[in-house]
C-alpha cells in the first residue's frame, strides 16, 4: 500500500455517495419495457431484483448513475455497477451469453469510476437479432431487497438519462 492510497480510497467513496431516493436513468435510447414484459422469466419475475428494460433504437448503452464498475462479463454482454450501495446489473439482450462476445465492445473496465451518461458498451443490434436473440437492454437492482422500495418510473419513448427507476431507503 502506497503512502497516499488512503486518499484515493476516500475519493472513491465520496464519488459513489448518492442521495435517496436515488433516480436511475435509462441506459439506452428506445422504448421503455416494464419488468413484467421483459421476455425472460429470470428478469420478468424479479429473481435478479427489480428491473426494467429498453428496446434499443441504437447500439449504445450508457451508465444510469455514477458509480464504480464492479464487473464486466467475459462475454461482454453485461456490466455491473456499484453506486453508493446500490448494485446494478446492465444486461444486453436475452441469452446473448451464447454469442461469446461477438457483436459487443465494452468501453469500461472493472474498477473504473463512471459518471451518469458515460458510454459503457456498444452492441451490434443486427447481429444480435440475426442470431435469434431479443435485443432488450435490462437494468436490474440486484440487491433490491436491501431497500424499502425500487419503483419503475419510466414509460414510452426514452433517451439515456431519463428517470426509469427510483430506489428508496
């Protein structure tokens, strides 16, 4: 441990402090998809936590809140973010793990700090579709049970940053 590492750690903690209720932004441009309408039972029933989706119009995914990248899937189709105790999973498409990274480009790395609106990854929507996978981009609060409520607030056409989920202590 270097002599000033404690300052870096303190700065990281300060950057991920959020106020509640926390508002999470849309991760992509497109049509809002309610949790119960996500075409995968694991997500639509809340097994991985309260979530919502976007049927994307473009192949870009953005950070819904400022935080730290907690994981990047080896298959490049999913990114985890930790933001002031909120644990998020951003998952592109359904069963896209089968694509083994083809059609995906991740713009972040594990441990990196991001701001709301930063580019997380890009995907080839045509390739995902041609491989027979739904393209819905899902954002799940994987530790929803730690909060009093996680509520869907989105609807209709959305753009990155539009409030789509509210996390209440």
